């Protein structure tokens, strides 16, 4: 019986570890995906896009909360400066990948 309990606890513990890893944003992957899919607008500011690392442009966006800006990036968003296409127009990106990219953008904009 105690063996069963320790096995169960062990499984639970492993499960906790993997769910923590899975939910933590992967900004390294986000950087690579950013370069491939979002840099055309977000490096140059094309069409009113907030530029990567432009703290003044990012501060009010970051203030909305990461969930909101991720939602805007996934669904698309018409704001005060221009029009953000859903997933940057790359519909093969998953919501989780968009989350990684936005975490990277937020990190650079702080
Ligand atoms: C065709 C140009 C273009 C591409 C490509 C593009 N964006 Fe944008 N993005 C914009 C513009 C323009 C805005 C500003 C909209 C506004 O606030 O008026 C924006 C805003 C955003 C914001 C801020 C949203 C907010 O609520 O303030 C995020 C986050 C974002 N983009 C993420 C991404 C990601 C991630 C990608 C790549 C998958 C991407 N963008 C690709 C043009 C683009």
C-alpha cells in the first residue's frame, strides 16, 4: 500500500513538473519564430506596428496584460496605430507559439 502511495505521489510530482515546463513561455523559441514570422512589420514599424525593443511603444500595450495582447495577436486587432493581422497572417502558428513570441516581444520591450 505504501508503495502504491509513493508511486502515485511520484507520478503526481512528475506531472506537476511537466505542466510547469509546458506553461512557461519559451522566449528562445519565441525569438526564432519572431524573426521568421513577425519581424517584417515589428522590426521596422511597418503599418504602425510597435517596434521590437521600443519601450515607449510597448509600455501601454504591456500595461493591458499579457493575456490581452496575446489574444490580440492570435485574433487580430485594429488599434490606434494600425492593423495587426490575426497571427501575423501565418495561420499555421499555434496559439502557444504566438504566446512564446509575444513573451519574447514583451521581454524586449520592458
Ligand atoms: C503586416 C504587419 C504585421 C505583422 C506581419 C505582424 N504584426 Fe503585430 N502588429 C501590427 C500592427 C500594425 C500593430 C499595431 C496595431 C495597433 O495597435 O494599432 C501590431 C500589434 C501587435 C501587438 C500588440 C497588440 C496590442 O494589444 O497592443 C502584438 C502583441 C503583436 N502585434 C504581435 C505580433 C506577432 C506575434 C506577429 C507574428 C506572428 C505579428 N505581430 C506580426 C502589424 C503586424
